[in-house]
């Protein structure tokens, strides 16, 4: 028996991986985060499967369900939103399973920041503008940030920032980042990326708080910050430059053909 931690993607049901969907279709037990996983994905569970929304459950109760499935020899589809490696609270579950000797595997999913970039038709790394993407969050009452990971430190990089779980901390975000990015730095508020009611607010670091208040957004939103948004004055990369040679293309040949 195996517990499969499956990333369901950011919201659109057809953004789950083929591997993840096939596992859900075959696992007789499906435990899913009901507040963030679309129902169409869970509907793929086989007829007669034990399907349980874990949103109102605590950790011990979730692990108890996995133990029951283990004793019955039934595979478990443990379905999380986005990708399990980012803010998924999967590490504590895996630690419990390690202690219990229960086998598990991880199936990656599309993270929200990547889905938002796709919807915005934006590359998060542009030549000579930004070559680094930082996925982070801000501290809350229940969870502080580790030493060296506060926005005051991360902002020094000038990188593209994907700030999760922080839509209520916009005043702090502006205060921390304005000295490095400037109040006129582009910001995109990605609300429920890829869901049917998705919304993208194009604003600035200085204007984002008012824009979000006007839109009445209080949760399930990603804050994207950086000069890459809306920039068209970047130079072409060397990847397809005919004067740049690399292992698969000789310098100066514009129409190389690679024989298999």
C-alpha cells in the first residue's frame, strides 16, 4: 500500500498532471483539501471509493485515515492544491508516515505562481532585468519567518517575488520593499488563479493596498512583485541568437538541423 501526495494544481481541473489524475482514478481512498481542490478532480475517484474532505480535520485524524487504509491494504490519494513542495503542510504528514513505516510517494503539481504567470502571458525571468524568482510569504501571528527570510532582506535582491499567504499584509509588503523596488514597481494581485472566478489586478507597490481594498479581496490571492511585469524593453536572450554558439548549434548557422 502507498500514500500518494498529489499536487492538484492551482485550480483548473485540467491542470493536474496525467500521473496525478490516473492515481486518483485508481486509489480506493481519496483524502483531499476541499477548500482548494476543485470537485471535478475528486470526482475522478473510482466508484465506491472512500472520499474524505480533510479541510475540517486535524493532523492526527488525517493520519488515522492513512493508518486504516494501510491496515486494509488500500492505496491513498492524498490530494493537495498546487504543488506539494510549497506551503502544503506535507512534511509533517510524511514525518508521521516515516515513523509508522508507511510507504509514500510525491506527485508534483503546477504551483500557483507558474499558473499566474501563464495567465498573464509573462516570463518571470527576463535578460538583464530579473533572473531570480523568490517564492516566499510574510510572517503572521501563527507563523513567523526564519532569520534572514524577511522581506526587508529578500527585497535587496531585486528579484521577481511571488508572495503567498500575505494579502492582508500589504502595508508591510510596501514598507519593506519600497526602498528597493520603488512605489511605482509593477505588482499583480492574482486572485484564485485559473479558477472560473480568477481575477488579476495590475497595480503598483504604492497603489496595491487601495486596489485590493476596492476589489474586496481578503484571501486566496498571490502577490507578484517585480520589474518584469509589463516590460517590453528587454534584450533578446542568447538562446536563439545566430551569433551565439552552444553544444546543439554552431555559430552563424540560423537554420541548423539536428538529425536524430
